[in-house]
C-alpha cells in the first residue's frame, strides 16, 4: 500500500513547490542550519549533515555482519582483472584475464567504478589499509592508461572504439540514441558515470589527489564533446541511459571550483523526463526505473551547490511520487525494471520485481533530501528500504547479492554469481560498504539519531562519543550512552517511527521523559550532556496489514519496521512452487494480532492460526529468508467473499500453475534485459506500451529473437497479441528460417489481449537447445504488437 500520508496529488504538488520556494529562506533559521560554502557562490543552508564514515563504527548486529561478508567479497576480487580491458584498450599488456558478464559487453568498465567506490567506502568503514592500497593501485593504473590513450579518455570496451564514436560521430551531431544504446554502444555515459564516481570517491575518501586529476581529465574530454552539441542534440543524446553523470560533474565542481563542470552538469538535463516532473506531473509509467532515479540525484546535488530551488522541487516531487505511488511494502519499486501506472501494483508481482539498483539510488536520493528538511518521513522510508530490501538482498552466509528481489507470490531469492558482473553486483559492492553513513546526523546544536543500528559515533568537533547499544530489530528499543570530554549542551533528537502505534517511551538516567510528539517525528531532549549519561528508548512493535493501493484485500503483514514473509518451503519443493500452495487468508478480521501466534524462541516470527487456506504458515522477517519459497503478499477473503469467489480464484490459480508447468522459456519484448538475454534484433520496430505493459510492434519490417526449447519435441509457441491496431495486422512467423504460420489479426475483436499457440514441427526443436523466432510484416502490414512469447510443452 502507499504507506505515507500524501494521497491527494494536487495537494502534493502544491506542497512540494511551496516548500521548494521557501527553501531559499531557510538560511535565516540560525542554529537549526548548517552552512557550507560552495565554490563561487553564496552560502547554501542545510538542516543537518551526516557524519563521515570513519566517525561511526558498527557494533555487533546484522549490519556489521553484512559488512564483514562484503569485506571478504571485495577482497576476493582481483584489481588486475577489473583493469585488464582498460589496459588492452590503451595499448598496454593486461596483467590478468578480464572479468565476464556485462564486462564482456559494451558496458565494460562499469564494475571497476563500483569496485573503486566500494573499496574507498570500506577503507573508511573498517580502516583496513588493504583497501587503501587497492584504491591507490587502481588509480595509478588508470592514470597510466589515460596517459597511454592521450586526451583524457579512459575506457574498457575492447571491440568497439568508444572514443572514436564520440569524437567522430557524436561530437558532429551524428547521434543514434535509443533507451539503452547510443551509436551502437550500451549506455556509454552510464559507464562513464560509474568510473568518474569511483575516482571521486577515491579522492574524497582516500585523499588520492591523482584520482582527481584522472577524473578531471576524463570529464574535460567528455565535456569537450558536449561543447560541440546544441541543446537539441544534447536532448537526443540523453535519450540513452546516462546514469548520474550530471551528479559526477557537479561533484567535480564542488572539488575544484571550476565552473565548467557545473555548466556541463546543468546541460545534462533530460527535458523529456525532467520537464514534466518539474511541473508536478507523474510521467513515470512505462519508463525504465533505474534510468530515471540518478537524474534526480544529480538535480539534488546541483541544488546543494547553487541554491536552484526548481531542481530541489523536482527531486522532492519525484521522491514523493515514487515512495507514495510506485513502491511496494519493502520500499522497492519496479517490475521487470519498469515503473507502471501510479498506484497500480497488485498485478505487478513477479520474480523480477524491485531491482536492487533502484533501491540503492532511492536511498542516495533520500540521503540528499534528508539534509534539507530532516524529515522523519524520509528517515522512516530509509529504514523500510534498508531493512526490507538492502539487507534482504545479501546472502547471509556467503555474501552473494540479488539483482531483482522477487515479490512474486511463491517466489524465491535468486543470488547472483559474483563473477558474472551486472549492475546489481556493482551496487551490491557499495550497499554493504556504507551502512554507517546515515545512522546519525547533526548541526551545530542538534544530534539526530535517524536509524537504530548498533554503533559508536565519534563526534570529534564536540568531544563526544555516543554508543548505541541495541539488538534491534530483535530488541524493541535502543540505548544511547554518552562519553564527553566536557559537559556539552545540545538537543538529542530521536526518531519516533511511523510504525510505533503503541507509543514510545524515553528515559534519561532512569527518569521518564514527557513526550508530546506523534509517530513519524523526532523527539528532542535538550540538556547538558556529560559522561555516563544514558538514554533508554522503548517502542513496542505491533502487527499490522499494509494493503496494495489498488486492492485492499491483497495485503502484506508487518511487525514494527519489518516485512514478514510467509515461509512456503524449500525452493526445489514442487508443492512450494504450486500457486495453489500459496495460502489465502480467510477472515473478516484485519488485525493480524488476532489470528497469529508468536513462535517461541524465534524473534519476530509468528504462525497463522486457522485462517490460512489450504494451510497455515509461518511468517518470518523477509530479510532472514534464504533458499526458501515465500510470499510477501497474500489475498484476504471474508467468509462470505470466499464462498462467492472460491471457484473463480482456484481456477485462476490452477491456470497460472498450468502455464508455469508448461513454460520452457518466456520472452518479454520491449524490455532491455530480456531483449539482451534473448539476442533480440529488429528492423522497423518500436516499443509500445498498454496498461503498463511493454510490447514490440513492427511496420513493414521484422523482429527476431532466440527461445529455449531444451531439446524437447512437441513444442508450442505461445504468443500474446493486442488487437485493433490501425492497418492490416498480418504477419509471417518463422522458426530457424522455416515459416510455421501466417497470422491475420485484422478480423479479430478490437482492443483485446489475444493468446495464440502455434504447434511447431518436431524436427524444428528435437535435439536443439534454442530456436530463433522471426516475426515479419510485409510492406504496408503490421506485426504485433507482441506482448509476450513463450515456448511451451504441448499437452
């Protein structure tokens, strides 16, 4: 369910823009502000700032454990393997074999950027000098590669001359831009952003001056390309995913004071997406989610350096929109990597929901925005996503991470091969290297406890050490102990979580404090603090339901800050994968405290009591579940509704089961990763969307892609079309060059989804692992739109 207050879109837009305009006036609010000097401009005000990573040590608990697992994962990687293709492209001999996965594609080099950032953060987090040594080594190697290249360029794409394409095509206005392809290169500026971000982190966190030199040389090369393009050409180029390259340029301006970097960062403004958002229009449906979020992080950073309140307003509106209208109960967003229509999530549950990169970037955006208003709502969201997605995305024994965190009803967690690199392997390196970054915030007179994570803060400027001692979330509270060089007056502000419906109690040195605040706020204790002072905080957890925004009877169960998942059994248990095995809740009572029983000896764990059909189940914290099938969402029926809908529901679930059992391979046209995975190629084809679903349509052209058949005979090719497109909807279907069907949809009922299955001759599939399928439309005809293709075992 959209779990925060703002449900009225018009009021949200008004609120965002009024707040954005008032931001410029915040500087007159004296001791609640923290002012910093941006290069070449007036002072910019922040409500609070986070502490540096090396000022906060994690103590025993789930986050320290996750950090240690990630520490070992980072040490298992070999820097020379990340650097191999950089050396090859520069004409230098590689020192090791390169890594694989997306590093074999034209996205090569993005993983090194993530690794450089992660090692820089881990050095600050742990103080382990081996990470400093790795950072310095990588920077030295990149410096050597850059000098060998000449002109500032660095890159790792072996078989495509990225530099030449930028200098000889793009700089001259010859731009062929698609969502993930720029002149034949997979999202090159996305990769450049990761490399620049890694270098900037090496400079900021490891004091490596050479890293800044390599970064500015690289940025100067790229900025020189931008200088040759007019605004229309820039906009066309930005149609291709470009990550947070605007943020990187803004950060270089902050580091150097050179205005050219700020100017380049401002020019990286994708009007087609950001223009409507700046006017308070939710235009996200059908857009690739993680392509958009970094653009807003860049706007937030530019606001910090310039005071441009319009950019702040756009970032704030985007955050509100995603959190309140496009996010699941875990704080994650997106299905098959895309946003759907606002508040339409109940039918968007699959094995490929909630990409981890999206949450990584939403937390980065939240970090920026929290500095401006110190909003408990933002800290609450941060906790929700941190515990229920980020912590859930790591295997708690071997440190492997997850690309898409499934919210399918009966889904399971798919952990990635750590040496087959993807974007979420990269962000995973960073996610578990920086947990200490957003626990505490401060200004001159206030200390905010934003997250409840066992840790020790060293506020050196104040001579204060604050230890947070807690077993949260296994403990329903926390304790804060002070050690002060001298008595110090300040306001300790402790988050009163939105979920603490049973109240919050605070004791200072055993004395109960009066609390007038409501949940989703900060409780202030203003006093002179001295060594030995102890604050105890209690906030009893309670069970509650959170519904889908478009279906009040599709619910998730929460306990305090935790999403509870129903444990359905081992991943390879055939019963556990049966859609009918995912129970429904049959009850008129929407208070889960009335129909669950705590499991003794297992914190935060419950069993349902005679309301599950066909059986009752155990509900456990989602972040703890591994190697098990689960459901986060459940359908709830009253006794009367169940009697009316039982047959219909069971038939729908049985149909889903039949499809799952019959399917060998499924291809979703119109989405980046499925198209890459299925070797998709096309002529005269474009992506189309209906009801939040992607498709491919062909006019006088063709599309082709591979499908698995796994050596089977008796295979069917099942295709889902949409009818009613203008023009003659007629196509030929080929399998491995053999025409197997002619389809004419022109006389079908208009405006419907239509499933058609074609039986394939046995000799086209027998003994083969894959087949190539081709849909072709002759001159003047239309093929599709095609919304999905399956190879299935015929009955």
